[in-house]
């Protein structure tokens, strides 16, 4: 494939040199994409600082505050990890779907449905309050995954059967999920007219480090919960699926070239539904872990946009399940610290800038850029 | 055309290209090439695929910019920074893939990019002008028709009109006959001769020797970006001479082919009907058989249902009616897996878009059809080491030039990409193979290799359906040839009679031909 | 609950969607899908409101809103046209960015209080027409009237003028347009900008005319995404966009009004007796959008009417195909 991608830039003859883009015809070293992503994040933080300045804030103080409020002590780092847990699940959910170029933007809705289904186990109730902890965790996790998976099934089947654009359908379903949840916390499971349910029994809580505080004093007050272990297990499973299994091969093939996949006899429509369900299940698991590990009740404000941040996490991690874990911790920090930052839109803005820079930086991976003196190529 | 002037030096040079260099990443596509076009001539530009013909002409048409070199038009030095500049200088290129917007009308397409009418498109008025222009040059079209409703030949006429409307004096035609039936080619040639007589000049890009001999006044031959013959007279050059200039060595025009020994019927299709991508009827009751140990050719002008037939046979397209029976099982309307299970392999026409996953590695691409089989599959897992080992074996066996089997195939050259596909499709030891344009875009050496591989498969007992638009290739490889026209089989040719095939390609049925012959004999 | 009022308000509310959809039609016709509508609308709404609150000049607010959203759209243009990145992801990132920036700059705006709005008036004579006059020409914002003018104008521009011809060519077959000297990259930048202007107009329509104020993300409340659904439903035709936008507008108003009366068609109104059922009503526009997509996609297949052929595909000069 011969390209002359300089086409659009050719008209810049005013400058004594011009920037030349050439498509890379050889592989880049493995570290290169990571360096580029890192550079993109740095540039993004700089741009974010400029926007903050324009908006009347003090970028230096803001960034310093974010760092201190999230990594400053073992206690706040533990809180950062807590915020990272749902991000890992959601980041994995997006990685799986994006690997197939299935734009599941509905992780937020699937998160809510997972939280809803997990809560239902306690609130209907499916299990009595006296049921043992291990049983609660297993049943609630299963319910959370099922809730998310079923909610992922809807856009999946709509795309497979009617070719409905999944970006829009999953987004619409986000709004619907929030309204659905609101109905239950306002009308059905409300506690004394407040917009939240009663607190779950202790047996329905995921164990936390602080629960071990009596034996290991170091853990006292640390909120990090068992969800972290589950999240790491999920990352390993997703890695096995994507890179070591036949299914993962099929997903990658469809993601890269659906026509080639059809040609190889892979039923794409079936995979769309299954991958959307897997993605939904992971996002639903995020909802379950947040409900059972942190909030301990169902209420309206359970997500500061985890589902959307997960998109950025997945993208920054280049869809690699293990990288998702580390990136999630960084964004967990941003979300944790962001709660106290004024103006309140800062974390969202920074996330937006990071994503924009990341996407732009991909160009550097695909193309080699050189500066050519104008005279050299008359 | 200026009567009988003997004074060659008085012939005006319309285009002079000097020392043109153009480099693409990894390829020197044009290496100090000189080219000259005289007024009123048809000048053939001859060369293999990848020899740099299209690159050179794209530079002349303003689409690419040369790295160095100069272009003179009518004696004046010019620099084109876009096709618009080239057109303004009277140079119009008609690309192999027509540059027509399918959803717009003929008139709209012709007026595209012009400055008149300035704002409001007063189409009625211009429809009339287009009709008049068409009459002047003998190129009748319906100006109100949408492009997608037109046949390929008609679309080509629109392309020519588009350039004439812009006042082009030099027409560059990039492989204009590739999409036409022999009879349509004759019409095109007489149109071109007519235009030359009216003072236009034509550059005719081709790699088909007989056409070049038939139509051109002079010719220039390119090989690997270099000139091997510049502006020589077409007269007195034998095909072997031209071939040597193109390829750089003697070319044997016949293949060493053993007599085929057809075995049992492997594929039988009965009354197959299907639609194309535009939901129009593409196949209309196609029936034939292919036996093991034979190559059956399918001839036809592009777009007469060949692609759809290949799709239907390999499970990529829904079949409205009919049966596709492979080894006794009807696999119509099952997915590609059903075919793969019966040992159907498929060399698709569109290698990059259908045959491979560009960003995946060579390994991932060669295991596409057998990743569910041991040893590459281990239960639900994929055994990556054995997949890599398999890929390395194929790489050595089929001479795939690639640094590692983990390299993404998008970085491979066309020939290597085709070898990846062939390696995959042949190594599965197919019982039935659909090969669509398997040699398109390859250089002569590679073509021979592919053809030998196909024959080898045939001799090993595979049933092969070869779909190609290169009649020569079809005739030399196939044991018998079916001709398809508008989704129907016109008849079967066993003796490789080009004229008969040509008539069938334009819609004459075998029965009609026989009747005509009988009448003639009477 | 009065049907006339619902329809009248539907036309007003629908104008927001109409502008966003028209802008989307332009940039998609040129081959660029912009999922950043929501973000651009928020920027528009925020800019319009904040400028008007500071200066008291709603027209200035409107113009700056359009320019701000237009500016934001150029980021998407640069990433997708010059850098050839995936349009879906880039559009999403634009939504994040637009939302974030408008939250940062919109901090405290919700307390700005009452601001001067764009004029609202009735059109003499036309407003006297029974029923239709009341729905379309009585007490509407000037922007609603602008909507009536824009639709036929846009249609005419796209289908009957030279720039429109070039716009369609660039979205259907950019290589063909390029070969004839049409500046594919330039036009795509331009129409993404036009899309941004319209999105800004749409956002300003919310904060300066339809539901004045700044309510952070809730100002748009997902209307940008609904508009993207409408683009597909409209099959890139402004008149169908008009129809879809007004239907959605009316639906929004119906949801509010239906909770009012105790009796509905002579039956006890469940939404009156249990206001919590209102949450299900809230789902309706979103569910309806999905439904519209299902219908739209089936329709498109049936009529062989597709999206612009090159939609979503970056154009790289010299590469074969579209």
C-alpha cells in the first residue's frame, strides 16, 4: 500500500521546511507505544493546567493536592485503591469490547444494573440476613455479573439483529439504568423516605483490611476491600481469554477485520452478543464490588462516572488487562482527590484532555515524522 | 494527423517528462524516468504490475508529486500540486477504479469540481450540453442516470466525457480494458482512434501485449521503475520482444500442463440464485459441476456475478434458492465453517480486505482456518508455540519474506501477502478450491509460481474453480471454461476458443452460437 | 394536559434537537461522524449563558456559543482528518472534554439568576391559523422560527447547489472529489466546523430560550446523543430531521404534562397517584431513541439508503478504494 499521506500538508509552502509523514513500514519496539502514551499524559496535564489557569484556578496547587490527597499516606493510598477497584473491572469490560471494536459506552449503565442485581439479593431478599458471608459474596457477585450481562445483552442483540449502533444504544441504556435504579431507591426499597436503601447486613459486606485490624494493627482503618483480589483475578481471566484462548483469537480477528473473520467461518453476530455480555458482566461486577465493598447500601450516587472513566482507562492501557490495573490506580487517585477540588469539573476535564491527547498520540505510532527542508524536495 | 508530413521533427510534443524520481517508503517506484507524448498519437505505457506505470502517470496527473524531475506540457515547464492543475493544463486521467460518485447523476459527476455553474446547479441546462458533447465524440450517455445504475462500459464513457468536458487534450487511461468484454474493448478502441483523429492524444497503460500491439502508435516499457524502451514504434515488435522488455528475461507462454484426469464430482450447484450488495439479482439459476482433479475456469466481464458466486460457494453470501452440494452435503446458507469442514478453501479477490487481518501477525493469519484443530487448539486454549511453529514451517515452504512470524501482515508486500493466503489455503489440502484472481497484482515470476501451485493441487486431486478476468490465464490453466454473463452461465467452452468465449461474455448463449454456426455452414 | 400546548412546546423543545441534528447531517455528509455533539452542546449552552449573564447581550452570547463549539469541533477535525484516528473514540473524547471544560468554566453559573433572553413573539396573521397557527407561530422564540427557515435552506444547499454537490461527493467518494481538485481535507474541516456551529447554536437554544439557565451536565441531559440517533433516523435529510426532532420535543413535554391530571382518558392516572412512576416516563425518550434506531436501520436496509459511503473512514490520498 503506497501512501502519500503528506497530501494535505503539502500546501504549506510558506515555511522553509515542511513536516513529512510517512507510514511506518517496520515494527516499532515494544517500549515505544508506552513512551508515547506517557508523553501524551504529560502533555495532557500541561494542557489541563492551561485550562485551569484560564478558568481561574491554580494548576500547581490543584495537581499537588491531587497527589497528596491520593498518594500522601498509606491511608489515602488505601482509599485510592478502593476507587481503583471498580475502575479495573470497568476498564477490563471496555478492553474486552474494544478489542472487538465494539464500542460499549454502556459500562455505566451495566455498573448500575450490577449494583441493582447484587442489592436485590439482600433486599428482596434472596438470601436471609443470617446467611454466611461466603455465600453472600458468591451469590451477590453472581447476581451482579448476571445483571450487567443481561444489560449488555440488550445492545448486543440489537446490534446483531438490527444493526443498531451500539454507541448510541448503550448510552441510552445508561440513562435508563439510572432511572430504573432511582425508581427502586425512591419507591420500593426506600428507607424512611430517604433516597437510599437500608444498610446491608455485615455478612453481605466484602471483607476489608480494617476487618483484620485486631490481628494486624497496621491494617487498622484501611478501607481496601476484597474486591481488589477479585479485580486482579478478573484481569488474569480476561488476559487468558484475550491472548491464550480460541475465543480471544476470534475476538481479535473480528476486531481487526470482520470480513476476514466471516471468511474464516466465525459467526460474528453470536460473538457480538457474547462479548457484550462478558463486558456487561465485568461492569456489573464493578457495581457489585462497590455496593458490597464500599457503600453497603443501594443509593443514587454510587458512581462518579466510573463507566466513562473506564473507557479512558482501557484506552490508556492499550487494552492490556494488566496495564488496566495500574492505570486504574492513577485514575482512582484522580477521582478520589477530585471530590474536594474546586471547580468540581476538574477531574472530568483532565480525563477528557488525557483521552484527546492519547488518541492524537496514536498517530506517532503509525507514522514516522520527519522535518524536511523545503528546498530538498523541489 | 496533419496529412502526410514526413518531417518527424514537426510533430508537436505534448508532454515531456524528464528524469522523474519518486520514492515510496521502501520502494523506488520511479527511477529517473523519461517519457514523451506526441500530439495525435496513442502511446502505450507497458509494464508489469508494480513496474511504476501508474505512479508515473499519477505524477503526470498531479496526484503525486515527484521527488525530482521536470514536466513540460506543450513546451512549457509546469509543476502540478493537485489534479486540478493537471486538468487545467489539459491532462486528464481515467483511473482503473472509476472516480465517479455512485449516488450522483452523470451530469453531477461531470460538473463536479468545476467553477461553473457557480452556485445554483441548473442541471437541466447542463444535461443538454452533456448530450451534445457525447454526440460529438460518439459517447452516448443518459445524463440523468445515477452512476450506480450504469454498466461498467457506460461508466467508462462518463469518465472520458468528464475529461473531455474539462477540455483535456491528453487522456491517460489506466488499464481501461481490464473491466471490459472483448466486444466492448473493440468499441473503446474505435472511440480512442476517433478521438485521436480529432486532435487528442492518448496514453494507454496496459500490461496486455496483444492490446498494445493492436491500438498503439508508439510505446514505452517500464521495468521496476526504469525505462527499458522509450517511445519506440509499435510496429515490428513481436510479443516475445515486448515481454522480454517487460520482464527482463524470456517468458514461456505455455505452461507445462499434464492432461487432467477428472475423478468424482466434488461440487455440484443447482439453480443458485442470489443478490449482490445493492440487493439486485446477481446470480440467476447457475448450475454446474466440478470434479476432483480438474480446473474449471469461469470467464466473464467483471461484475457479472463472479464475486457473488465465489461468496455463495464459500458461505459468505445468502443464497435465495438452489443447492450447493459438496461431497454430498448441501451447504447452501450455512456459514463459512460448513465449507471449511468439507475442505473448501478460498483465495479471495480482495486480499487485504477479505483474506487477511492486517494488524494481526503472520501466525494469526495463517491459522485462520485451522485454529480449532489440534495441535494449534488445545481444548478451549490456543497453543501459541505450536501455532508459531506451524507458521514458521509455512514461511519456509512458501518463501514468505518476513522478519518474523509475529510481524503484522500489513507490513508485507502484495506478493508476500498473497503467499500467506496461498500457504494457508493450500496447506489445508483442500478438496475444493475457489481461486478468484489469484495472480492479480503479482509480477511474472510470482504468477508462474502461483499457477504451478494451482496445477499441483489439481494433480493432487483437488477440484478447482478458477475465476479470472485474464482470458489468457484462464485458457492456459483451465481444463474447461464456463462463461458467466449477468448472473447466468452462457455455456461451456472446452477448446479455449477466444472468440466463442468473447461472444458469450457479451451475452450470447451457447445454443445461439451453435445455431449461428449451423446456419453459416448451411 | 392540553395537546395543543404539548405540541407547541414540542416544537420549541424540538428546536434544540433540530439544530444539533442539522449540524450532524452536515458533518456526516462530509464523511466525518462526530459523537462529540453532547460536549459541544454543553460548551455552547455554558458559553451562551455565561456571556449573557456577564454582558446582558443574548445575541453576543449566541454568537460566542457557536464559535466556542465550533472551536471545540476543530479538535475532532484535527484528530480524525489530519491524524486519521478513529472517529468514534475521538468523538467520545470530545464529549468528555466538552463536558469537563464547561463544568470548569460553568462553576457558579447556576447562581447567576435571571438573564435577558432572546426575543419571543407571535407572527401576525400566521398565528391566527387554527391549530397550526397556535402550534407553530404563537409565542415562540426567534430561534424556533430560525429552525423553520434553516430546514428548507439546508436541504436546498445540500441538494441543489455546487457546494452541496461537493459536500456530498466528499462524503461518498473522497478520492473522486480529490481527483477533480476538490479539497477533501479542507471541506471536511469546514463541515465539522459547521457541525460545531450548529451544536453551539443548539446549546445556546437551551440556555437562552427553551429552558434558560445552567444546570451543569443536566442542561443537555443526553440530548446530544438523542440527536445522533436522529441523524441516523433522518437518513441525512433535513426534513426528516425536522419531523423527528419535533416528535421528540413533544414527547419530552408530554412526559412532564402527563403527570398533571388525576384522570387520563377517563381512567385514574397512575402517574398522578404514584409520582414515582415518573421514573419510567423519564426512560421514554431514551428507549424511544433506541426504537427509532431499530426502525431507522431496518428502513435503511429496505430502501437501500445508506449512510454516506465514506462515513467514518479517514481519507488518505493515494490509498485505493474509498
